[in-house]
């Protein structure tokens, strides 16, 4: 790279649900930009992470996991993922190396092959399997899809991530930066607040409830003393889900609010006053207004 020359490019993170895309994005950015939970299909919309690597600006697009959709919301998420991949300069195909080459992954590979876009293979969670299993898995995948590079990483521990970033910094096109150098994401604070609350819904409830809930920020105001008042609404599709979310004597919703507020204060660097309302709204996942709040209206 010539002295003074800058590089900048969009890098899409594509894979099946729970491959570790959000964990990898947060690791590369050095900050929490995308919510993470052990449950699949946590990410619902495009999250942008901006990482400076030397003179290169890497703009990572964390996309919803690609799966077989059942609902209008699911279809919008999958459409958004494929659209984000098509718009990127480079696609990282992230695969959970413990699970390997499933039918779901084969479907993703077939579509990536048709797109004829540059693809790098990133095997994740390699710290959790035997090393001698990685080369056969790599061969099985690359026999189906030509890739330009192969990286083996652990998004959880950070192993191999620095090497991946260094490689990407050399690969993105020469050109000016798209964002200020100190930006971490283009995610508005209102959406960030809703996502942090939704993460706690994932972490503190079980089974189908997180998938039948959505969170919207109704009001986000900075007060005269510098603190921030945030009002959010959690929409659920069933009365039983509302009761579980609120909990006995409101204990669960208070716990969700307390943990979300602590995270938001760290991310926003200001005291936060978080107020959460829970509303039952049948079939919210079919409403255009709800999809618009998630940035998915154009894909549903």
C-alpha cells in the first residue's frame, strides 16, 4: 500500500443462524454492536460495524442468519441477508466448524456460487474441535465453492481474528473512507436501545417467547442533566407470553430493564432511565409498521 493511500470496502458476514457472526463482529470491532445469544436467529436486520485496520476502513455488514423462512418476518430477514451479500465487495462465509457441512450450508453455498461474488471461507469455533478435522471440512466445502482465502478462527477467544483483519485490510479496494474514522456503527441510538432490551428478552426467557417478541423504542430524549430517558415497548403475540415476560410481581421485566440499562449506560456513556412497556399484539410479525421499525419493510 502506497504511503497515504487509504482503502475502504464492505464485507458481508453470511452463514446459518448461530454460526457466530455477531460474536465475530463484536470481536473485530472491539465493542458490542450486535446482540448475541445462544439461541439461533438472534440478528433480525443488517448491523454495520466499522473497523479501522491500519489505513483501511473495513465496513462489516452483520446479516440475519440464512434459514428456511416460515413467516413474513422470516422471509424479510432472509431477503435482507442475500441483498446485503450482493452489495458487498467481499463475502465471508462463516461456518460453525463443529456442525460442519449441513444441508442448510449446502443451500447457502449454492446461492453464493451463483452470485459469482468474491467469497472467503471462515471456519469459526475451531478451538472447540480437533485440529485434524479442519482440513477435511475445508476440502469438502471448497470442493463445492471456490473461495479466495480460508481462515480458521475463534470469535469467542479471538484466536485467528487479527490475521483475518490483516488479510481483509489488504483485500478491500483502494479509495476514501465512507465514514469518520471514530465511528463504530451506523446503528441509531434508538435502535441500539431496542436491540439491547431484545437481547435480554432472549437471555432471560425460554423456548418460543424471544421469537414471538419484538422491541421498539418509542422515545429517546437527552435530559438537561445529561442523562437519557428511553421508553421502549415489547410487543408479544400472545397474552401468555406477556405474563411470562412481566413475571410474578413484575420481577422478570424489572430484571430485563436493570440489565439492559447497565449495558446502555456503558454504550452511551451517560446515565439512562429505561422504561419498558409490554403489549400483546397478535400477528405483529406480519405488520408492515413492525417490519419498518426493524428496517425490513423493503424486504418483506
